[in-house]
């Protein structure tokens, strides 16, 4: 039976990989994204809407449309996020700190607030949140992002307890370094902040995990598909790492 899947930040990167994975399962998928160009490039098989997750009105319009047209949802994935600035905390700009926390946490709040109401009323559903291994370890030079992703794990734990009695499962996915353009930008930013070469920073990422490689977006999407499946019926309140086993953070 086709499920109704809603994904924020779903027009590129991890969000798009998840959307395509659920479409391949035969599910009905809707995504929102703040990037109009990315939204325009999404396959017609996916309902894609331009909406910034920090804009309460835009999110209300997007989610309200889904609720009206689909009469609810079965799987909601709060995925939208940004990497934020890099550097020693004393050098960071307050506006950059606020923007990072707003996209990652305020966006999750607006998404989860809607999902909680809809899924509780149905008495069933799956809510997934994209955190990061940064939500499990204290990475230096990335304090806004780390704080936001730890917040996502805390939100996941609280919602799992809050929604569990209503038959709703809540889990966080914690990707490691995911190969692709976004990780390339993070490496360039960290290299500049630390006065190191990009090659050295990249090597540091891979050397810090047991499998000695980056993960792929498809591997993260596979975790989302599993957590939304009947095979994960007793899994809730967990922060599931897809990272090749992080062994050190510097």
C-alpha cells in the first residue's frame, strides 16, 4: 500500500535521496525546499514546493496543503538543515549562530509540531529527524552546528516519549561525512578556519572513522526507509548513526 511521505529540505542532497528512495518503494512523496532552482529540478513523481522551514506562514501553507490534499501523512521527515559557520567560537558572528540554529531547530519544531498533531490523531505514523554524528560528538570549530544537532537528538528523545503512547515512532538519523558538494563546501570552510589544506581536512574526516571512507546519500536514505518499515516496529527514541563508526573527531 502506498504511504504518504513528507520531507523537508527534500529537493537536493540527503532529502532528495530519501525522497527518491521512497518513490522507488511506490510511496507518495511531497518535499519542500528553500531553493527554487532545486525545487524546479525535482522529478515530477515528487510533489515539490518552495518553502523555507524557518517561515511559519510558508510552512503552514505547505503542510496545510498536504493535510488537505492527502488527509494526513504516514511518514514525516524533518531533514532541512544548514552547516553554519566554522571557526573558534570567539570569532563567530551572532547572526550566523542564530541562522544555523533557526534552520536546524526552528525548522524541526515547525515540522514536528504539525506532524505530532496529525500522527497522534491517526494513532500511527513515523517521524524521523536528521541529526548528525555532530549530534553525538563534540566537534571543534563547528559549535553552532554541533549545538543544533545535539538539540535534534534531544527533541527526538522527548518526542519519542510524548508520541509513543499514540502509536507514533520517532527516531533521529545521524549521518557521518556524506560525500558530495555539501561536504566539499564544509571541508573548504574548515580548511580556511583552521589554516589547513583541504586535502588534510578531508583525510582527517576519513581517518577518524573505522571504515576509512565517507558515507553516501543512498546509504543514509536506506536507513530512513528501514526506520519507516515494519521491520523497525520496536525502534523508537534512537539516534541511529550512519557514519562508518566514528572513532575520533579531530
